[in-house]
């Protein structure tokens, strides 16, 4: 398909066959899988996915690509849906908890918001395989003392792994940065929503002023004496003058439990 990449849609078409094969391997596809593909574009990845699975639901925002994609995959198990993935409702297409996988080479600019929607709002997928900016993938994989809100959010809902590295030359047009394949294995059973809200409220409060000592910031945000927060930190093995980026996810959850 001759489709000129549109900068406003963040389109960079992946053409390297070895990288495309790595994505397929990372997705661990089988004949029972339903796959949600985001932004099929020229259909290069779709062609490799659909012979291996039961069904592909390919969501494409670019109206220029729709007719050719439908022609390309007519009489196949591929369903082309013209929609903005940020407004897409998976329930309308029978995508229920743990019955589908997401495989996508997404525009860089939607990465954080797309992850938030998938992990917080959508029925939990069996597996998520995304091609994203290398720097963002490394942020997601962060460990103490370099934790951040994105890492804590993604790691709360899933176990992430980087399963491939992609040079900028593997795309057309060539982006200014390298990319990575990140595979997210959602945690089961799905986590308690009330607990999740409290967890995210806590870490957002802490990281709002991440250069300040955690006991002081949380004391102010939660209206609790900082000395009490300091005692809680000591109980979970963290010094009183700690800053939020040094706490692991388990320590945040322990702190949340102490605050109840």
C-alpha cells in the first residue's frame, strides 16, 4: 500500500522484517487468540498476525488507509475498524476480560494515555505488546532509586519486560529516537479498584513535589504530622529523609496499608 506517513498522526511505518518477527514472537500467538491491533497502517504487521490467530480487530484512525486495508484483508479473519483508539470501546467488539491480546506499533505521543486507558479502563487483556520509544520503555522498567509515576502505574497492573530493541532506521520515516518492544503481562486476578485509587492518589501526592522529603510532602498533603509519616517509613525499611523515587512498589503498598 502506498500511504504517505502523516506527521500529525505520529505515523512511522515499521518495515524491518526481523523486528516485525520479534513482535510476533513476543506476542506468543496461537490459533485461539483474538488480537486487537492499533494502527495497522499499511497492513505489514497485520499480514503476519492474522494467519496465526482466530481473529484480528485492526483499529485505524487514518481514513486514507481504510479502503485499501479492507480490500487487502477481505475474506479473511481481519476486521478493519475506522476509529480513534483513544475513543474505542472494546466491549462493542466482544473484547472481554482475558480473552484478547493487544499488539501495536503506536504513535509515540499517545503512549502514556493509551497505557492508562488499557490498564485502568479496559477489560484486562491476556497480553500487551507495544512498540514504543526506547526512553519511555526504560522509564517503565525503572527500579529504585529511579522510580517514577509511569513505572509505578504500569508495574502496579502488569509485569513489564523489554523483548526487543529497534533502531530508528527500522522505520519510515526515520524517527529521531530509537524504540523498544515492551511486553506487559497483566497481573491476575484484576486488582481491586478501590485499592488502586488510593494507591494512585498516594503516589501522585508524593511525586507532586518529588525533590522534597517524603515525610514532609505526605504530611502536608494528607494532613498527618510528618513525624508520624517518618515512623511509618522506618517501619517499612525507609529512612525518614527519603524521597519518593527510592521506594519500591511493595514499599508504597506497605505505606498505603499503614495509612489505613
